[in-house]
């Protein structure tokens, strides 16, 4: 049997399988005593851990609150107004081009189940997208959100039908964290902007927005977050990239068009998709236990790109006095 998982720390490549399994079992048994994760409260649409709390919108699939606790150098104030999503595919049909649009509020959500375990809480929902009265609801399948001690992740399987791929002429996609006006993080970093920039109106540095990157981070008195977006390797080979969406706060007293600070990803060059089929994407939000420092992302990215692998082998029962041989990998 082969297992594949993620853990903070270095990858164990050549250790004895039995020893690895015992270490994993010991670690798992210690987790409840550390209070790593509270149960998902379905009545309040809230997931909790010692490090964070997140709130879901009632009957929808986006976040309306995120609080980082003092245990993770936060102040327990809500730093998030809400998460936002925008999708705009353009298709070429017999009678001309047609552009569809959907946001986080177009999702039709049916909660299929909540599972609270020792290591994580799982929220499972069935999603479809409401495109208006002229189009049938677009099914998107089942989405799982996995809440751990210091992170929450949404692995997604995206299906691209052959006919839709052939008709696709353009596709715009955005996924953004819009921060609270009173408790927004003060500074932003990503691989394209490694020196960081202020998220308030005092920021003057130019922000690179088109260079591909797979993480961004924000930090402030309300807490520090690191967001990771992993694309299928085929997509990056074809030239599909992730751009930055960064908005500095513009208070009403300083701007005729006030805006909240925000940060997120956009997908670029989606028309370079070459093949239909199913693809695996992953978005994960990690709550940092201290203010962000450059290269905090290195270990986290290594966790995603080189996950722990465990192999187990059945052992025959030993007779009295016989020493068991541990198989090598």
C-alpha cells in the first residue's frame, strides 16, 4: 500500500516504512491534546482551530470572516470582508460570440456533509452555477474544503469538455481576498514583488502583476497569511500563468472612489489549453504563527511539491525466537 500526504518539515525519503508509520501514528495521537482543531460548527457556518476562525456565507461557498488568534500573532479581529470570485468565459457559437459571467454569488450550494476528525474537519458541498434564466444551471461537482491546525485547502478537479474547449475564445478568472477596512493587513508580498508593498494608501511602489507566481502573503497586526495556488503541470507547460490582483486601500476621505485593500490571483492565457479532460488544482491558505518574513514560503511550497510518501508492506507473524526482517523500500 502506498500513501501520500503533506506535513510541515522535511521529506523522509529513505527511512524504514514501519518507523515512518509509527512516527505518523504518534504524531496523530498527539494532535488532539494540542487542541489542533475545533469542530466545524454547521449551525454557525464556522471552522475553528487554535490559530484561526473562518466564517462561510449562509447558503453559499465563500468566506465572510477570518480571524487570527493571539497564538498566531493575530489580534482575533476580523481581517476579511469576504472572498470574491469572477469567471467570464467567451465562446464562439454558430450565431456569434457569447460571454457568460458568474461570481461567488452565482453558486448554488448544497452542503452534502460535515466530518470532524482528529486531524482535520471536512466540509463537502455540491456546487452548480446559475447563469441566468436563458441557460441551464452549470454543474461543477463536489467541492471539499479541508480545515487543518494552521491551514485550510480546497483541492479542485476541473473538467474541460471537448466541445467547450473547441468553442472557447477567451476566459477570465479572478479569486480575491477583500480585506476589512479596519483590520486589513498592512503589507503584501509575492514572488514577483519579493520586497513587498504597503496595502494602504501610502504605498507607492509599482506592483508587478503579470509575472507567474504560485504564492502571495500579507501581514499586519490582525495576522499573517500565505496563499498558495498550484496549477496542473500541463497548464504551466502550455504557458498558462497566474497573475497578481492587488488593490491598495483608498478611504473615502482620500479618494472619490473608495476601495478596500485586496489581494488575489488571476489566471492568464487560459485559451492556451490544448486538451480536454480533468485537471487537478489546489488552493490553500496557511496561517503563519508570526509576522511574515522573506522565504517563509520556501518550506510551505516544498510541502506541496515534495509531499511525504509512505509505503507499507505486510509482515508474516514470527515464530518464537525469530527476528522479523523489515523490507527495504
